[in-house]
C-alpha cells in the first residue's frame, strides 16, 4: 500500500479527533481482533499491535514476531515491546505524554482492558468506536478496483470448480476445490474469518450453512456463498447450480431472485435509505408469493471485512452515499425443500451504482454430469 494513502487517512482521522476534542487516539489489535482497522490506518497487517495517534505523531507498537513486517508495511515510528502487556504500555505512554482526553474503541476491546486503562491513568477515555469505520466506509478508486479484482478471481475460480464436479462429490470437497482454485488464480484466501456456505438439497434452507460430507445427489440445487481476499479486501458472491436438470420450482425461484436483485441494484444511488432498497427487492419477492420466505436483510457493506456499514434491511438507518460498496443478496428459503440466494457487490457512484462482481451469470446453472467436465 502506498504510504501517501496512509498519511492521508491519518490526517482525516486527526480532523475527526479535533472535532471530538481528543488529544490522542489509541487503537488496539488483540490476536487479529480489529486488525482490519489497523491495516487501514497504518498499513500493518499483523495480529498484535497498538497504534497511538496524536496531533503530530503516530506510534505503531508490536512485538518481536512482527518487527521486520511492521517496518516494511507501515511508514510510522515503530516500537517493539516484549516485556510489557500492550494495555500497560499504552497507559504508561498516555500518562507520560500528558494526554487529557483520549479516544479508544470500546467495541473492539475487552471490558477488563478498558478498566485497566482507566485505573492506570488520570486521562478521560472517550469511546470513539465510530471514527475509523466512518473513514473505512467510503471506498476510494483503488479500494473499489481491488474488490473488482477479487470479484474477477472469484468468477474464474468458481467456473473452474464447477468444471470439476463429479458424481458423489461432497459439499466439503467442492469447497476445498473452490479454495484451491481461488489461490491458484491469485487470491490470498477466501474470507478472512469464515468458511464458505455450501448447501445442497434440503440443506439449502440454511442461510449460513457450512459445507458437510453430504454428497451431491441428482436433482439437488446447490447454493454457494463465497468470496476472495485481495490485498486485505474481500468480495462476496452467491451462485446456485443443479445436479442434472433443474426442478421447475428452482428455476422459478431463481428467476424471481434475479428480478428482485436487479430491481434493487437499479435503486442504488446516493441519498437513498438502505431500508428503501431492501423494500424494492422485498416487494418483487412478495408479489411472487414468497414474502414469508425471505428471511434476512437484502445486503450489507463490505471491504476489509465481509460485513461493514451500510446495511440494506428493514431495520437499517443508513443512507447510501457515493463510495459505499454493498452486497445485494435476496434469498428464498423453504423448509423441507431448500433455498437459493443470488448475490453480487456494487459500488455506489454519484449517479447510481456499478457492479464489481460481473452479474451476467446469475442464472441457475444446470450441471450435466453425464458429460465430461467443462
């Protein structure tokens, strides 16, 4: 990552700090918890760190495992600490520098850590959990292009994995092949912290079902919700295929989902509330008779994490703005039969939205295993 981009992000954070009357901001990473925000604000991608930012200086603290990596990835002053817990070091530094009001992320640290910080200092600690996420929400051209690259790899890997499906293959075997193809195509990995969703037959009703040793059977519809990481950024895609000729019901449901998906995507633009985009897709599904079978929100933001702001759901209070990257993923689930979902990722632009994950293959692919792999 270009260091100039990192400097610019820190300057934006300093502006927010000044608006909130903070002398400093402290960001903790505990064994990967909150590593995404540390990556965003410092460039460092390790699993353990503290970043201390004031109006003039930025200090990145890590341990000996990451001494070389941190120096390569981040432009900031580096301190390697081995004999003192990071919360204790941060409290000591805050006291020594005389900060009076310090922002921290209450949502990203343990309650016991917050208690220690407050007990060991006379500083006023202010919850500033929203600051870095507010910066991360708006994607610049480089971030959007990285997600587009992830989407290209996802499409290529999925097509190759489909070509290897054979009689008797299990859900978990398909997932393993897909992951292998993702890495072969240039992806770092799939999602950062989750397995893929691979559900077949009646298991399709499980919105977040993980792959099992269930073998694919003739007539099954298979839903695959997967993603690719590139430079820390992720895409999120869902596709469906059948083993042999698709059931009429499956074709009708997939057609309904594609219609709902495209209608919602067309509604994306700055100034539109997330709940209104959700309502567009929900009406299409309700008109088709499946109102009670759409069991979740329409979509969510994504970037360094699979789930970020804004949300597209009945409960959403978010209003879309240019630079948001969101998923559109309507689904229909029927107990005892199964389910389908169709998902792609969109960049909200000044006058609409742009698909980042090639939405031209949303049809229900019917895999004929009597022929040789594609």
